């Protein structure tokens, strides 16, 4: 399981809701974490604007050959290896199971 948290503008969420049950490609490289508490920290910062909703994405990834991304668990790749970051590649296919 991978987790991504972010406050999102309300109108950003509705296009994903319309794609429930469908496969989409991530529009950009996407930072995720293997630690749900890290993602929740990003989803609910100390300040959230009025038009934003704390949002947690949960990715259940099954890969047959290799993961479409990079595990950032080494100080050679990141200054924060404790975040257990996984950077998913732009265009990575994901299915939206629910919002």
C-alpha cells in the first residue's frame, strides 16, 4: 500500500469521482509514502484554505514485472529517508476504486 495526502481544492476532486471504476494515468510524477501517518501529515497541515478538503489517496499496487517508480529510501536519493517515499512515474496506470 502506498499513501498520498494533500489538501485539494474541491473542484479538483470531482473529475476523479467521475472516473470511479476506471483506469487513469497519473498526470505527473506523484510522491507517495509507505507510511500512512506521513501521508496524513501532508493531507492535514496546520493550515487549510476554505476551498480545500484534506484528501488521502490510497494506492494498492500490483506489479507483475517492476514498479513504475522509484523507492526513495536511501540518503543518496532523499534528505528524508524516514518518510519512506515512493515516487510514482508520470503516466503510471491506476484504477480509481472510490472517492
